[in-house]
């Protein structure tokens, strides 16, 4: 970790050694009950088949339902927040952003619900929002592994969301 300490009310700091985040409450964006198969997301065309969302060719006569990632995006309700800041970040912004997009592409190819929702400049920092809390923490870990710096991960079990702060 680093010396920087960001306090987020209701959040618990996660150490890098603690591993995968454990969801302590039910995610309200997880679909209740089982969807009929096959079901296609009317926004992104992901297919729910064999009990999970996948990138498949759209089956004929498939049911329609908005997938959880698209629903989060429509509601503007991210599961993860990744803040990037510091002189090093801005000097190497293109390289770091390319790393982020490459990781997201790899994750999204295998797990359609892991997506970046938005990337925006805010107060001398870049804020990236994600549809999945593990994607946000994984992006922070990857940036830290590649460029070192200060990394803090805070998980709020009451709201089932994560805030990741990286700077250098």
C-alpha cells in the first residue's frame, strides 16, 4: 500500500493480500429467479444461456431481458469506482489508459457483465466507473503491478460497491 489514506464513510479498506472481494450482501442487480433460456439482452445482445451471460450468436426466438451490466449503465449506478491521479499518471496517461482498455476487453470477452461504464476527468484526476466491483479492483491491481505507486481499495458491504484509488 502507500502512505496516502483516503477515507470513504461506510467503506472498509481491503489489503492486497485479502484476495477476491467477498460480496457480503445480495447484489440488487443480480436477476432474481432464473431467466428462460435463451434470453438476449436488448441493449448489448449478450445471451443468457447455460445459466450465465455469454457472447454468443443471437438465437432465433430468444426471450428479451436487459442484462445486469446494461441495467447498471442505464441507471447510472456503478459497482466500482477507480480514481487515478498524480503527476506520473498524467505523464503516462495514454499508456495507463491503454492498459485499462486492454484488461477490460479481455475481461469483457469472457465475462459480459464486466464493463467500464464511463471515464471522466474530475478535479485533476480521472474517474472510471465499472459495472463490476472486481473489475475496478482488478484494474487498480494491474496498474499498481505495472507502475507501482499508491493503491488503496475500499469496499462498502452495505452498498456492495468498491472505491479504488491509485496515484503516483
